[in-house]
C-alpha cells in the first residue's frame, strides 16, 4: 500500500521529538505533537488517560493490530535541547527514548505498507512510576506481539533486571548542637548504617547477573546547629529474582536502626530469543512487566544505556536507521514465531 505521503526519516523525526521538553509529568506537548503527526499520515489515534492532563497515545493501522511497537516519550530531567553533530544526535531523549520512538514510527509505516496490522503505543511516566504502562494495560487489544524499545545497542534482550525502590528512615531526638549529648542524631545513625551496605548479601542469577543497589538520595536534619531528629535515604535495587526476598534482606540489615519502606517495584523478566539476532541482557527495568496484555514481549532499541540519563546522551544516525530495519524484521519474524 502506498500513501503518497513523503517518507519520514528517523533522524529528522528524532530531532523534532527531542525539541519538545517532556520531562516526566510534562508529557502533554510531545503527545499532542505525535498525535498530530500520526493522524496526518492516516493513522487512527486514540488517547489513553493516565492522570489529569497526561495521556498515552495509541495509533493503529487496521481494525485488529497483531504487532505493537511501544516505547516511552517521557524523559529524565534536565531538558537538553537536541543537536546534530555530523552523524551523531545529542540531547535528552536521543537514545532514551525519543530516537527509538522515531525509528519505530518509520518502521511501523513500512509494516503498514506491507499490509501487516500494526499499532504504535507511546506511554508516559516510564522514568518514574510506570503509570502510563499501567493505564495502557487496562485497554483491550488484539495484539499478539509487543516490541518494546529501550537502548540495547540494537541487540535483542534475553532478559531485564527488575527494580525495587526503598525508603530507609532513621529517627533521633533534636537538641542544641552545642549539647549533642542531650539529643540523638538520626543522620549519624543513617550514615553509619549505610557504611555497611556492601555487607548485605544479595541474590545472583546465572543469566541476569547480580542484584545491585544504589543510594540515590540522602536527606536529614533541620539546621546546622540542631542535632538531627530524622533522616532518610532513597535506595534502588536492581532485581534478578523476587522482590520480597531482597526486601527481607534489607529489613534484617536495617534491624532496629532504621525502617525500610518498599516503593515502586518492577519484576525481573526473561524474554524470548529469535534466531539471527544479536542478543544481550540488560540491567535496567522497563515497561515490559506492566504491558502483559499486549502480547509476547521483545526488547530492542538503538543507542547505549551507558549515556542515557547523562549530559552526554546521544545516538548515531546510523543506529537509528539500522533499528528501523530491525524493527520491521523483528515484527514479521516474531509474529511468524507465534504461529
């Protein structure tokens, strides 16, 4: 099928998407832009409400899509405007994940021309609470294959680690800092406990590797001259097995010194391989566990996670172009694999 519309290029489309600030919670403008673009090219678009003023976007070709290409359009802060330097695109979202979205749109148009019933699903909130994926998973769909996009260096992922967010809190007693013996410092308790974090024995998996933990944020106290009455640390563990087991180990480690409160949790996932694709295992969490109704999941995307979330985020134009072909091939072969 030919549409008579000028073909899109993944590089130019990536630059257009990246020019719009869509830091998590402020995705409205980029969703509106993408909806106008796709509707103008003959796609049937539907908004999926997430929270007031925030929507996912579903675009379909045909009445009963069998393959869905999906990624997220929110980004981490701060917004970094796009810049094309030779054959490299720099800026926020280059590889995580607006460059991926651009490659998926171009691939979906090719699949549509080949007559394959395809859908595009762009979600919000992936970088925070995955609320966009949760909302999308409540929508009825005929999709049998889900191709999720994250920066895997154009390798097909065999699995992804999960994630467990934790809030670690300590309590003390305020006092004038000139008389510290009259109080109890919550910050001292927290710092001393965190100094033993590496002593916690965490699970490992032969495919997914080791469970890791990051101290993301620290806060505590009220003033320089006050013994701190409270303190907290925000931790994030990258899971290779059940979250409950990891949480129990941290609770035992904290003992009576601190309270451990579990937050957003994403399970680890094993994924389906396909012959002929380069493969890898990724250590980050994705929306895949929250999109279970959209078909058998596959994970692939251009760019490297090692520059995502940094001031050096970038992707090569050649990688975006390669991803287009890989998405077309993956959609066709994954659907054949489903029989």
